[in-house]
C-alpha cells in the first residue's frame, strides 16, 4: 500500500501507524440494590478493529511524537511504503 503523505507534516518522521478504533465491553459490578460500578477491566473485541478514516476515505496516521494527520491510501499499489537501499 502507499500512503500520501507518509511522513509527518510537523516533524518529517515516518508514520508509526494508523489510528484505530477497537470496540470493547467495560465490565460492571452490581451491588444488591442494582447500583453499578466499573470493574476496572475492558474485554477488547479485536475482530471489530477498524482504521479511522474521514469522509474522503483518508486514513489518520500518527508519528512517534504523537502528531496526527490524514493521508490518502492506495491499497492496491504493491510498492512498499519504506525502502532501504541495498
């Protein structure tokens, strides 16, 4: 796949990854009267993981410094994002 831009517009670092949404179930504890408190644990539903995209299907990238930006994505282009010279 190809991402454009693949480097952070603020610091010029390559993207660390895509921002993802992962659904989860925050577990609850109930007392005898039906009052609930959070248990302090969340069961993560990994099969529901999705990449955060805008209405133009651009993905949200993040660099190691925590900067976020939108990038167009071409998932059919077989060219690597990062190349190292031989």
